[in-house]
C-alpha cells in the first residue's frame, strides 16, 4: 500500500503532460500514421436562393466502402436536402480533395453519412480496425487518451495530435467521456495508449469565462471551441450503430410517437409524486392524429416507463428528454412501445404503435420567385403545430425567404408568413400558390398584387408593387 | 401675458407619486414626479395615466403657491393615458389655500404653426414654461409598447408640438396664448429634437367627464384590427374615400365569431359610412366602435370580393391585456392574472392562470426554476381561476410552509415545479 502511494505521487510530480512509460517513444508515430487514415475533412456547399455557402466538417471512416460519419452539428437541420451540394472529401494533408456523396442523417445517432469516391477508398482505414477486443470496456479515470485534429482548408487539413486524461464519465444519456483538455476535433476518434478506439468526439461543451474590459469588471461569457472538443461518446455506444446507414437521403423511415413538449422533472417533483429512485417526463401536448393520440395518451400525462423499464434518474434533469426521444428513434414505424403514465394519481398503461413521422420542414417543396423576391415552401405538419391550427384543415404556402429590397420585402412580407390569399383568392394548396405566383412573376405588365398573410395569429394585407 | 394665461399658471400643479411595484418578485415602492392641471373649483386635477396609476399609494400635489396638499385618484384610463385626481379640499380649506382652475380650448380648431406653451415639471423643475408651435394637430402613431405594458393611443390621434417636453412634463397642460388647455403633454421621442406629443383636449374633455362620473371609461370591443386602405381602392374596386380595411381579426373575438376576416372591407357601421383611407382616420373609427354600448348588436356592412352584405357583431367589454398584479413574497414571485386579451394573444385555452412578471433570486420560486414569463396554470393540482386561489395557497404556505406543486406553461411546454420551504 505504501509503495503504491509513493509511486502515484511520483507520477504526479512528473506532471500530467508526461507520457506514461508503457508507451515507447517509437510506438506513437506508428499508431498515428495508421489512425490518421481513419479521418477526413468533408466540404459541402449550401445553395440558397441567392448564395452558395461552403462549410467544412470533420468525419470518421466506418467501413471499407468509404462510408464516413459526420457529427450531428455538421449540417444545419433546417437545410433542405436539395440545398446540399458538392460534397468533397479531403484526406488529411490533401490539397485537392475528391468527390463525395451525401447519404442522409440517421435520427437515432444524429450522424450524417457521406460516402467517399471509389478512387480514394483504398487510402482509408475504417475505425473498426482499431475496435477494442473487449467491446464493453470504458477508459479508466485519469487514463491517458489522445486524438486527432485537422487544421483548416488553407493548411490542407493537416492533422495534428491532441492528448489528455480522462476526467469524468457521464450518462447523457449515452455514456460520454470528458477529458481534462480538448482531445479531438468533433466527429473524430479518440484512442488510448495502445491505439485502441475509445470514443468519438462530440461538439465541444461550452466553458464559462469572465470577460474583463476597461468598462466592465468581469462579464460572464460562455466560450465554445468549434474546432476541438474534450467530450466524446464512448466506443461501446458507437460501434453497434455503425450499420445505421440511411436507406434514403431523407433519413426515412422515421419513427413517430407524437408526444409534444416532453419536459423533465427535478428530484423534488419526483419525490412529491412518490416516485422513488426514478424519473418522469410531462407530455405537454398530444399531437393531433398521432400514434400517441391513438394510443390514448393525454395532455399532461407523466411518462414513467417505456416497455416496463422505469425512466432512470439522469443528470442534468433535461437528459431524460433525450433518453425518451432516442428510445423512440431507435425503433421503426410499426414497432410497438408500451408506456406507463401517471394521470392524476392513477397509473395507466398504454400501447402505442409508432407511425411514420409527417413530412418535415426540410423535406418541404420549395420554389423561388426572383422578380417578386420571395421563396415559398409547402405548409407541413410542423407548421400546423407551430401555429396551433388543425393540421388536416391547413395547407398552403409559407414564406421561406424574402430577398432584401425586393418588391416582397418592401411590401413588408416576412419570413414564416403564411400566405392565405393571393389577389383575394384563397390559397388552398402549395401547388395553387406556386401557380398563382408564377403567373404574376411572368406578367411584366402587371403593376401590383395583393397578399393576405397570417403571422403570430394575426393577419395583414400586403400590397406588392411590381413596378 | 394674458389674464387667461396667468390664471392657468395658478392651476398648474406638480404631482409627487409614490407607487407600488410588483416586478421584483416582492412589493417595492418607487417615487416619481409628474405634472397636472386643476380643471374645477372643487379640486379635480387632470394628468396622465402613466403619472398617477392605480398602483399609486401616495399622491401629493404642489399648488401654485408651492404648498403641498394630498390628493386621491378618482379615475384612470390607460387607453387615452389620462387620469383624474381630487385634491383634499378639507386640507385646502383648513390651511387656507387658494387655487384657480383652467379651461379647455378647442383642439379641433388648431392649425400647424400655431403658438403653444407647455407648462409642467420637467426633470423635477417645478413650474417650467416652454414655448413652441403646433407641429401637427393630427398625428397618428402606432404604439406597440404602451405605458408600462398597458395599451394606449388606439382611440385618438395626437397633437405634435416642438415646445420642449421632457420627462416630468407628463400630465401638464399644453395651452394657447389665452391659457386655454388644448392638450395634455404626454410623451416625447427620446433622442429626437423637439418632437413632443399631447392628448388633444377634445379627447381629454370627454374622458375627464367619464372619469369623474364613473372612475373609468367603459368601451366596446369587437376584435377588428384596421389597416389604412391607402392605394388599395382599385384592387378592392371601391370608390375613393370609402371603407375600412380589416387587416386582422382577433381569434375568438366577436368579429371572428361573426365570420369576419382579414382582407374584408367595412363600408358602414350601423348604417354610418366609414372612411379609413389614411392612418390618421383609423383612431376615430376605433373610437366610434368603442363608444357603442357593451353587449349590443352592431351591423357591419362588409365587402368581400364582389359580395357585399351585413354582418351582425355583438360588442363585448374592452379589456386590457394587463391583468391584476400581486406579489407572493414568501415564494418570491410576482404575478399578473391572465386576461382575456392575453389568453387570446397567447392562444391559451382559457383565462385561468397567472403570468410570472418577477422572480426574486434565492426565493423558493427561483430555486424551483420558475422564470419570468411562465404561466402558472395550477397549484397543488388546482386550477387558478382567480388570484384568490393563489392568495389562499400562499396564506397556507405562510402559516405552515410545505412543498407546493406548480404546473406552469411556457411556449406550450408544461413543467412541474416544487416550491420548497
């Protein structure tokens, strides 16, 4: 015992940055050279009505077909599929890049899948090559870990090493490791001393700082490092899901329950409701026509368990919402899930058969009218929910983009306006709105037209002067 | 100066107000200064609603002789930003004070360029006279912020003047050379030069009478939000200077129930033709509707596309979106009752519940996680139909603190919280 403590103190004395002695100085460059082949930079363009915005993200190779996964935040969820263009894959240190194909997003893991061109596949090594022998093993506290970062495009995405020690492992709800310092770029792998894959870096958590200036004595600010992260999902949560490559670019099929606004409860509330050692989530609203409604779920029901498994008490409280959502997303439409809910003082058991998620905003049809200066998109289920109207009775067109200083902008048209009437004629379908606007767009003689739009529960009559 | 002007000077007062504020999650007291003008021999003082509100707990009036006497709130109308006080006449008699009272002039006869004076207490400088002209006798502006959250300016246009109007001038008179009150100074544009606004005497005179008689002004509401027709006559195939454009209809309002909707044109109200071509013409039409008795059937002649027909709309009582306020100090929460207008605007099912307007840090409400803007719907699973429900629960908590369950809603999301001693 005494000897152990002495050794530990000696290790501390060397400092955290010293490499453990078990790793030979010669080993790391070898491990590095092999593992750098598992990472790439992905560039794509978001093409909107008026501009093209390039973005880059970092990703990890998962199989021999050149499939790459990008983290959830790599692509803005509001972007329509059709707006994502020109995917390019860059190997670390590569100045040219090669063609890539976007395969879609998996709802359960949140990953975006991209496939590299056949020509470069040979230069890539899937991360599974470094998978641990003991699949369930988690890194130990203070264990030394290292990962890869990539510099920006102007530096040819040159790879560099980051290293740290394990500080904490949390269930969020996935098992998540947090290192003492940034250890990898978001979406890139983290390894241990023998080069075994131990996790995939998440988007960085924010860090609180105080900002001092001449006039301000310490304003709290939250800084988020977008290039490097100290948080990573552990390998046992990653490896079993690598097969979830979307069958369709939309990510469908998508399982849907239709319990809107799940809100967590803190331990005080759980205690008050006599829930010992478990948690619950309040269902704010049961959506119209949803599987939840068909199963008999009601507004304000408190979900206590899924398939008989009580909801765990996770920290922070909010994590329970992600837990339930993942439990749904893990399943497929047609699957059944049994919910136990607390309704008043009574426990009720419900069986829901999951449905297919209604069309999402990013899947909605869109059309841009250059001269009028407006892009409109199809009214979808989510629009009805947001506007608190009945989805079955509602349709039409939503303003998706207003070109600055265009006739539409001058008339006062705003984003998310719901076009109810054009020239006094009710807009019943998106197709009707498009036909009407196309006609107006083409007519170069017409001096103006009038729209009735709805915003925030109010309407407004707008006169669009075309000349 | 004229005899009339001298007499006016003897009628202008400074008003010192101490009022209760609920916003901090507790009762707090604030002090402010404004102006007013005595309008009758029995001590009726006209001022702004944002000077002397229902929250006032102490009102002191400084007369022309610089002596202070106390006063009481008689009536209050935030829609026109007017309030009426009565000076404590017993005190005046006991202390042997004298004052004169002012007279109204006719604001409808004013012209741009006419010389006017503002008298009041800018920045606490008692009895300050500033001079200017009428810049525009019929100014329309949309007021989205209101006064302390209360809606204002819907039913009248304003007098615009370049006579300097600063904070503290509020409630003081705007007068012509002869000392006749043609407006009540009310507001200025911050950061602008000499853009001051007053409530015209035509409005003030009518509202004063109602406030003295009833303590308030009852108005009718139908739920129409008008827009100026401007150049849209051609589109709607209307003759010029005819019709009021309905820009929006409040959901659930009498107009909505009658089947009216945005884009409709009101041609006549109870047979009287209306003309809402310009924004300046909208407040008088709003006032016409508001002036109808509550609970009567109005006949609106409405044009929709090629069809014109009459719609019967039942008027209901106009209410503010701001409900009654209260502070629950043991919880560190101040709240405002959900009003009918608030419920409509926020698409709530009904008017039960209260909106949290203040949270005191470190108190049970804050510790539980309640934030400003949350709507508390239930307490210990009991629906909050009135403030009394909460007051009872708070009294029980005060007597014997025990964990109390709140159900709140924010952006349609329902949360549960425990207020813990």
